[in-house]
């Protein structure tokens, strides 16, 4: 008896698995794939699937083949075999294109093969993002029917050398103006292909903050400025108005403090540029996480002590296994992006795995990591995407994306990963290599909710777009500083002389490990050299000092010199012996004379009183 089998092969990009229209074992067929991704100099990708369906039984045949491509941007779709052009049925959904290919001939007999080819063009596999080319090809889903899977990636030489390519190609060759990469089948079944051509991405940004003080008294408040991190360097052009001060919190956030008068509304604008690096920034100070406690503790939304979290963490144990579990088990709920979003937290999303967005992917990674003894934290910020279905963003207009970081004890760095996009792209590797499109606004480690990032400072009742980020070109860095001294120009010997040394960052980038040195011929300090680990733009560092002269009679003029890497300053100070205050000021002479006369009179009165007392005692 001959059976007609409708084979439906479902794919997201190249994520392939069987779905038959009748109950039938996928082992009844073997499937061979030879796929070629040919990319031209403009990033336009021509994809060719050569597919062979081999019968394992003599009494069945395939009548049609269906697949779903995770893109709505396909063109020139064409299917054919050696004999005919196969008329494909195409249906475009919200985020996929479904292609059904009917076969015109019946291929019967054991080991007989239905051979056909599908070709199409797409702009969704390759993106020119500012200064960088990115290639993302998701992994193949392994099935019983899979017999062989060969993939060739042809990349134009104009892209340059790859900064990263994962998995490692099994071979590399040249063909004219192209470089040809081939990969091992087993590697492709573990993860998709991720390749980056370029090592630095540049963004310009404009951020608006709206502060409001509804009270009848003055308040102090703060905003977060995008900081330097292990993978990004931020250059600032403007911060208007200037803050009272800028300080760092324990997570490394840059917090600018403002004082608002009663009933005051204040609008602040920050503009600048960001360099996003593929590898750790060389001049960023080495960071050794000595106290891991605060990055292992439970927080709201990071329920480390929840029994389900603890149990799962014991099973997974490592960052890569935690990442892969989340990618494989959570389902991104695009419907939640059209409504007011409630943050579920890690524990709740385990009970609602089919209703997660980037917050839940991030929260679950952090909770599981912390429960497994792996320090972790969250990043909120901007992420550039060309396809919000494959790389979705958050609902909130300006708080665009969230992703986690874990602390790698081997490298001593915080390492970013993105399980959300690892899931929504169908297996593109966002664990071993993050892309150059993630721009951190704020770091959440000590607290799961504070501080809040740029874009969250809204005027009451006003909807506004307060974050603008766009591709740019390198900007000139201008590291600079100004040193000043607050000390009297003239003072008396023998008395403490209190003052301040102030180092102000007047450049457009943060300064690191700035040494400040004090030199004087006469004055001594317990410490005459200081190290300032980090000084963000627009900020200053104040050092309180106390000078002392050798004795009360010291009399000299000294020039104090303060130096740092980018600036130095001098201050002349005249030290007078204490007695000069009397000799040089007749008022003091009169006062002291009066004091001496008063003391003389008092002494005479006391003596007279004592004599009278003695006389009275003798008389008695």
C-alpha cells in the first residue's frame, strides 16, 4: 500500500524540524541539507537550500514540503527540481514567511530521493550597523530525520577580517573577491553562526531628563548618566545645567546631583558619544570583585532563595547552562509589548514561561546565577535593532532593553550576555559574543530597581521621547583637568592651616588613576601623594589638607606646587611669626596693654585680699 505523506518542515531561518500531517515517524525519511549563504558587498544575501528527502520505506512518498522563515523581508523566492519549476505557496505573517512547495512527481521506493532547491534573497541575515557588519544565522534544530547538514558562508572581502566568528569554521578559503567559510555539522547543531566584522561601534546620543519638585521645601535628587564600563567608553559634549556634583555608586553608575527649589521643574540635557567595544576596553581599570556578597543576595524580582530557583540552579550550575536553559525554555510574549507591562520577576516567570519579555529573561538569569554562586547583575540601556521581531525591545519608549551580566572570575570582568535575543533569533549565539549594539545606561546590582536609567525621568503627565541614539563616527577625546588650591595667602606660624586641593575634570572623557602630588620646601603633610581612581566628566575630587609650621617663630614665604597628569598649579603662602600680629597692628597693642593693666589690677586686688585674710586670722 502506497502512502502519501505531507511533510511539513518548519524553520526559523534555518531552524528545521518535521511536522507531519498524519501520524508518521520522522525516521521514515532521511534529510540532507546543503545550504549556501552568499552575501554581496551591500549585505544582500542570496540563500540557496539544496534539499534531499530520502525514503526509508518503499511504500511512502512526500507530496509537499513546508517551511517557515523568520523574516518578512524575503524576495525572489523560487523552488525547483531537475524537471520543473515548483509553484510555491507563500504566506507572510507578523514575523515569518511560510513557504509550501508541492512536488509534481511521486518518488517511490526505498532509498529513492526527492531532490529539490529553494532560493530566496533577504536583508535579514546581514546588517551594516554604523561601523560594523554583523552576520547572524540561527542554528539547525536536530531531528531524527537529519542525515547531513552542510553550510557554506560566502563573505565579500570588502567586509574585512572577522573580529569574531562562532562557531569556529572547519575551513577557510578564497574565491575571487570572497572568503568561503565551512563549518562542522555538530557545531552548527549546537549554535548558529555569529560573525562580526569590526571591533568598535560609535553612537551619538541626546538624553533628556525631567525633574520635578512638588514640595514646598528644597530637595536633593540625582540622575544617572551613561557610564564607562568594561566594554564601552562615553564622551560627553554637554550637560546642561551643570550638577552640584557627580559621584559613583558601588555598581559604577555615574550619578549627577541636583538641588531643586520648592515647586521647581528642571529639564536637563546630556549629549555626547559612546564607543562600544567588542573586547574589554584597555584603559578601563582592572576590577577585582573581592566582596561578592551583594551580587549573590536575593532582591525583589531576583528570588534567590525561592525553592524552584534553588533547585534549578543546582542542576544548571554554570553561566552557559543557565543561559541555554532560559533560551530554550522561555517564550517571548510579543503581546505584552502592546499593554502596560508588569514585571513578573524570576520566580513568577518559571510558572509563566510562555509570557516573558526581556525583563524576565534577565531576572531569571540573575536569580539562577546568584543561586548557583555566580555574581550577576542587570543592565538597562539602548539596543539597536533592525527587526523588532527577531531582536525585540522593551515596551517603555525610552528604556529600550535589558540584559544580564555575570562576573567571570577567570578574566576578572563583568561579561554581558543576552538570552532574550538568543531566544528570539532562533539560536544566534549571544553568550560567547555580544554584538556591538548594546549601550548601557545603568547598572543594577546592589538593588534590582534603583537607580533608574535615562528615559525614565518623565515630567508628570507628559509623554515624551527623551532618548535619541544614532550611529556616528569617532569623536576626538579631550582628556583634561584643572587643579586649584584653597589656602590663605598669609597666615601665622604655629597654627593649623586648613585648605583644599580640588581636581576638576574639564575634559570630555573620564580620567582614570590620576596622581596628585604636593610639594613644599617648608610645609609637611602626612601624605603628599594621592590617587584618584576615576573622575567622570564634569566632576571634581576634593582633598582636605592641614599644613603646620615648625614653630611659633617661623617666618618665611613658600610656594606650594600641586601637579597631576594634565594640570598643575602653584600657590604662594606667607607665614609670619605669631608675635608680628602684635607688632604690626596698634589695635592689638592697645588690647594687650589693656589686658595687662587689667591683670595687674586683678593681681593687686587678690594680694590685698589675701593679706587681709591672713591678718584677720592672726588677730583671732
